[in-house]
């Protein structure tokens, strides 16, 4: 796995380090991607063969201080995983940076869901030392034929104000399709300067790739399907005087965007009669 890092030195009264990261490592947490009080720009790898990686886990450590020169803030780690078990066609993915989703730091509550059936693939943030909070610009990717289903959000926040957390999407190794993070919620408290902080929780969903219209066999047709969404099934039937001699009489849209089974073959009943001398 390749990891690339770049840093830019900024001067705003004192030297600030702006970390700009692209993480390609699969299913492992990154190192800390920021220093307290500094901006960061983080993306899961979006170039082949890592195009389509999604945020699948987030960990954060709270840094409290009584010094105005050293602001209370969080340090962040992010876990990236393939959004699917198959390689995405890059031309089918559209990735965009949105935001800021909280134009005013300290705005509460902070809630966001990626638009257009998208999933989170990274974040850009800046820090407001006066408020002790961050502006957030999420990166979201969507698949042209994809949708998110079976979405779940924890009932309670993952951390107390001023508390650490380490969160990965609850899933099983055999679960397919894989789950992705699609949204977030943060609750801000800023009454005590040394404890200005947010509580966090994240929404995760299954990402499925819907199908295009299935082909029809010669001398046959299919019924059902409608929008050709994940798990929809179409049934095949042959025209009068024909029957299904091979292939699948019913096919289901898989989470890969492909149809199960094989296209049926419709054979003339008269051909069979001549073959057997009926």
C-alpha cells in the first residue's frame, strides 16, 4: 500500500503546519492526521487501484489545555476500506468536496449526510481558536448506479465531551455488500474554554450498485424489475411455441451491479418435435 504526505508551512502570527494527506492503506487506521489547532485535508485514496475507498472508521483523542496559546482540540485518525469487494470503474464514480457544513464554528447541532446516495471519503477542516471548534468540508463519492440501503445511526454519542473514541463500522467479514459511512452528527459545548468540544456519532449504510436493464432473449421477454434495484428479480418467459431450453428462468440484481445466472435461451418446440420425430 502506498502512503503519500505533504505539508505546507503557514505563518499566521506563528508557524502553522497544514497537513494534506491522501491515504491508500486499506482497513487500517492512519497515523494522526493533524496537530491540535491546525487545519488538515484528508482523503482516502482516490486514484487507481484505490479509487472508491471509503471512510470506514474514525478515532479521536481530545487535547485539553488551560493555555490560550495551545487551544483545546481533537487529534484525528481515519480508517479507509474498499467501498466494495470489486474494483470500481472510475468513470462510474463522482467525488466532490462539499461545505462548509457548519459555516459558523460552534453551531449546534452539526448534522450532515452525503447527497445523492454518496459515501464519505475524507474531510478538510480549519480550526477557530476563539470558538474552539472546526469548520468541516466533507469529501463525498457516489456511484452513478449505486444507492445506500439499511442505514443505521447509533442512539448515543460515541464520546463524552472531552472524551476519546475509537469507532469502526460494525460489520462481519462475510457481509456483502460492505458498509460505508454516509453522515455525521456533532454536539458542541463551549462553556469552559479548556473543555470546548463536540460529541460525535456517525451513520453507516450498505452500499449497493444497481443494475441496468437486463437483456431479453430472442423469442422471449422478461417481467418485473421496474427500476432494476439491488435484490430486484426479473422472470423470463418465452413466446408461444417456444420454451426455455437453457439459462436462468429468473435473475436477481446483485450488489455488484450484475444480474445473477445467465440469459435464457428460447427454443422452438417444433424443432424439438422434428428432432425426436414426434
